[in-house]
C-alpha cells in the first residue's frame, strides 16, 4: 500500500460496476469496507460531516485495541445507514480519492452496501414509499384530494399515522401538495422564438420540471419561466418526465434508478441533440443527470449527451452573463439575504453560481449577502424519517446559527427542501426567519417581475 500522503490532483470518479456479481457480494463488500474504514480511522478529517463518521470512530474506539478489525461486521450498518450520499467527504475532505493509489470512494462504497441491503429485502415498505415521489406526488393537482392530504399532513393525528405507517417523524417539516401542478399551469413553451447561442451557452432551454417543483412548489418553476421570458430565451417544458431516480439511489434500489433512466433519457437526449440546454431547479436532480447516471451507464451515448446538456439554472444564467446575453436591469432591493449552498450544488463542481448572481444583483440594487456553505442535514428523506430527523436537526445546527447572522430579511437555498429544514431549525433555535424564498424567486423579485 502506498504511503504517499494525500492527493496532489483533483478527485476523479470511476464508473459504478453495479451490474457485476461481485458488486452484490456481501463478504467482498465488507472486506472493502474494513479496508476503507481503517484508512478513515487513521485520518478522521470527515468527523464534522454526517453521522456515519462519528458512528464509525465510536465503534473503533470502543474495541479492545482501538482498531477497525475489532468492530463487528454487523455494526458496519450503523455507518452505512447514516450516509445520505451528499458526496462532501469525497469532494471536499478526503485526501485519498482517485487518482490516489488508495482509491477511496466512501459514498459509492456506502451505495454498494445500500444496494446489497436492498437486494436482500432489508429495506422497509415505509422507506420505499417515501422514495416514490412520483407516486405520492400524483395526488397534487387534484384540488380536493390535495387539500385533504395537506390537512392530514398538518394534523397531529395525521402525523402520528405517518409516523406509524411510513416512519415519518411527527415534528419533521413535510412538503404540501400543490392544488395545481406546474405542468397544469405552465404553457408548453415560451413566447420567445429567436435563438441566440452564446460562446458558453445554447440559446434555447428545455425545462426538466422535477417531481418537487411539479407537485409541491410549482412557483419555483414559474419563476424560472419568468426569468427566461424576461431574457428573451426560447424555452420548452420537457415533453414528459419521470422521477430523476435520486430517492431510489439513496435506498440502493438501482434497478428502479435504471427504470427511471429508461423513461427520461430518450426524451432528454432528443433535446440535447437538438441543441437545448436542459435546466433543472432541484440540485439533486441536476446532479443525478450530471454525475450518478453517467457513472452507472458510462457506455450509453445518450446518457453522456444529457450530461453535457444539463445545467443548474444559475450556472446557465451566469454563463449567459459572461456571454453578454443576460439582462441586468435589476429594479428592487433584496435587503439582507442569508443564502445556503446545498451539498448537491457544491459537488457539481460549477462554483458558487447563485452567489455570483446575487452579487451581480447587488451591483445595481441593495443586497447584503451572507453565504453559508455547509450541510443543512436534510438530505432528502433522511431529514424526515423518525430514526434520523433528530440527527438531521443536530447536523444542521451550525447552519441554522450561521443563517441567522445579521437578522436577514429573507433566507434562501437552491435546495427547496433544505430551505424549509433550515427555516424549521431557525424557528426552534429562537431566531425565526422573516421570510423564505428560492433564489430563483429572489432573482425574479430583483428584476421587478410579478
């Protein structure tokens, strides 16, 4: 084993060999976990991230000789179950990721273990249901049904029922269902027709709505549409779509991820090949097409084409600005803004594009910006589950405190779920947020658009 200390190069990712027999060999996986855990134990740089690392180090420290070989293999699940695939250990902390000879990829090793667990039927039905965002989202857009579901979701008895049936913590914030979906209220395409390509950006956009925006907060999608219209960028709503697959990935249900891929990629590849930029307003969905699917299906040309065409909205808008094609006629002050950079935005390796945009806005109108770059702890279903919601709130405490700095007029996060989680944490900490808005809403406000 190499003794070279740390990487001198940027981390790289290997394709996920998830269809091989070896991938699902539990003993082989546990052997690799012991190797990786031993390196992690000797380093401990990631102790401040998710609960996986404190759990691992506590297990090691409780052994007779303080070494990994003394940890019972059955206790490895106490590490695996706390990983929510944020990727921060890989992208921001670990000095031993590829191309280092030790070849550590902690998140994908945890994903492998989760896939083994799922394949053995060890994942509960409640967890599976929580991951079926397209199924429970299907009640959105049916006014009476959506209102009834929201009423149950907001009642004590209803939350007790969710706790007993699905393992949803009674105190965890849960998104409401929209009475009208984005796809029911947005036109299929925008009014602009002239395509102006930039050096860095295609001049037309295909919007991947995402389950959350379509079913829960369609206003985010409408704000994106208003921004594109204001900048005379032709756009279309993707003809049809399925869940991106991220909730299934977090469960280790990789075959379901493949099914969603089979639904989405043929449609999205058509737009990519026609020269569209594909925009998704949910960082986890964007990351799914940019990173996880390309690593799961490295030999599929259409997957790679979609990867190349996929943009975070602010990545696209700031690139338009650099191309000299973005309007900067900002009209309204935003005041004091506390902005949170979510994990799945950070690991896209695009830089702080939303922060850059807010600073650009601040050149014309008043914006006092406080940026917080740390995990909020929400992590999708992790933040709402009965077993892990308290841990999620604990992980988020430094963020809740940092976001309250200077008593902001509004808090924002590119991850809508993280934004609500942070708002809940700030409320519990006695520093409630005056307002919560998505960054796309802030930009629409700055433009003076209604």
